[in-house]
């Protein structure tokens, strides 16, 4: 029994992010661009809601988190790689040399990883990022600026490196958690072109 008289259950103790199992609409919007059967990194995967969906679609998925207990049911699953690593303790990037056809990061930010993340994308790979941004402090946690993207920060990150095909920054009220979010989808194909003007090819943009 808790102090306020309610009975606590194991589900009460479950971290909030693990209770969210629906797919982010932003991630759902872009996953069809990932190469069929391509490899995917679900970084700071939590319960692995996004990677699990892609496993079901025949992708090979690497789930990385500092706690992989919520993913233990996936141990031994073909095409699922589970990596337990603390990304912020100063250790080297744990996936050195591994490249992916897609990288998905949702509701997690640790800026020192940015270079390693971009270097881990295969040519033509899809970079899908969505996390809290400045302005969110007026609504809820996170409020620490270290965990909030600055205006245009994801655009600046990929500028001249990836082709941006989707970007938003604003108050999101119809997704997993209400808050101010910045969302990006970009493709690692600026250097790939069969066009006379050397521009990368356009991609199909699905309307929500
Ligand atoms: C808000 S949850 C998001 C989980 C998942 N991306 C999702 O959207 O459902 C943040 C995740 O980051 C992980 N995380 C936080 N700090 C970490 C660190 N230093 N190294 C690795 N993972 C970390 C947490 O364990 C947690 O699973």
C-alpha cells in the first residue's frame, strides 16, 4: 500500500516510457523508406516498440540501451541483436564498424553521439530522429537544456551530409507524449546520383 492509500502494482513501478507501446506517428510515417530486409539500429530502444515493429517486417534490428531487461523476451529471436551499453559513461562507441540501413532515435538525446550515429549509416540509409525540444520546459519534463534540442539543431546536424525529407518542430498533442518535439527524417544519399545535375533522387513522401 502506498502512502496515499493506493495499492501499487508492478505496472505502477514500470517506467513511464515502457508503458508507451504505440508507434510514434513520425516513425511510422517514414519506415517504408527503409530498404527491404535492411538493418536497423533502435538507439536507446527502451521497450523496443519501434524495433519490434520492424522485426515483424523482416528487418534485422539492433536494440541498444543501458538496460535491456525490457527486451529480454527477444533474446534468441532471429534477426534481433540486443546490446546493453551505457552511451554516456565515456566508453567508446559500442558499435564501432557496424553500419545500418536505418537509425531510429526517439525521446533520447546525448549530443556527443551525433558523429558516431551519422558515421553508422550505410549509403542510402534513413535517419529518423524525434525528441523533445526547447519550449517543452513549459509543459513537462525533460526541462534540462541538455535534453532539449535547439531550434533547427537536427537540421544543422545533417546539413551538407544528408538529404532532409521531413522536418518539424512544435507542440505535438496527438502522439505518445504531449510536448514540444523536433522531428527529422533524412537520407544518406547526397553523394549518390544518376542525374545530370548530380542532385540525389527524390523520395516518396507519404501523407499522414
Ligand atoms: C524515454 S526512453 C525512450 C525509449 C524508446 N526510444 C522509445 O521511444 O520508446 C529513453 C531510453 O534511453 C535509455 N537511456 C538513457 N540513458 C542512457 C544511456 N546513458 N545509455 C544508453 N541508454 C540510455 C533509457 O534506458 C531509456 O530506455
